């Protein structure tokens, strides 16, 4: 059974970032969706970021994989760190501090 949280945050610059995070019983990321009022070039970087977090069972893993997967992108309206921060916050909400 998966648990799910939807988190909508205003990040620096006033842009909206929405994260939908689902985790499995073992607090492993099962699904991640990142959306909001921003642009990323090339566009497939968002999908790469979403897929990179799957299987992670800690905030450190999530942050590391997101930052690595998104490093080739140019972000307008939000930063890659903003995305990693909001996903980490969503994970902590579902799984606690350590996961």
C-alpha cells in the first residue's frame, strides 16, 4: 500500500512549486510528480528528476539523485535546490526525519 502527499509551496521569487510524492510501505519513493509555475530546458529534465528519486528511502538519497539528474537543465522560475527541498519536505512528512 502506498501513502501520498501533495505539497504546494511558494519558492523564492514567488513561483509555485507542486510536488506529488508517493511512498511504499518501506518508505521508498514509488512515484514523484513535479509541476508548477516554472520552465526547464531541455523539458525532459523534469521527467529525469521524477524518475531519479524512485526507489530512494532517505532524504539524502532523494536530494542527491534529484540534484544529479537535474544538473544538465536550465531552470527558470525555480531552482533545482527548491525542487529538492520541497520533495525532501514531502518525504519527511510521510516518513519522518530519517525515512
